[in-house]
C-alpha cells in the first residue's frame, strides 16, 4: 500500500512525497505524481520535474527550477 503527502506552496502543489510498501506500487505511484505535477509545471512555465529516490520505497516528486521546462530528471539521494 502506498501513501502520499502533498506539500503545497500557495494553492498549487509543488511537491509530493511518496512511500511504497512493494516494488509493484512504485511505477504507478510515480507516474500519477508526475502527471499531477505536469499541470502545475505548465502553469508555472519556468521549471521541470525532479523525481528523487531517498531510500527504497521513499520518493519525492517536485517542481524544480534547475530542471528545464518540459523535462523530468531522476536522482538518487546519497
């Protein structure tokens, strides 16, 4: 089972924290979060999306001004 925590700035969602119990949930959960943030990125127009894996099963999907508009980058936190 997965859970998501929405962190917002003003009325727009800027990042989504996700935790997953099984590997099977990761793909669908991350796709859903990225799709949600695409809308916010289009409204912003100045940023792309960064997906960061913090540890097995723990991710953040966020708008990031260092990522070019229209792109999604993936990172693994050290």
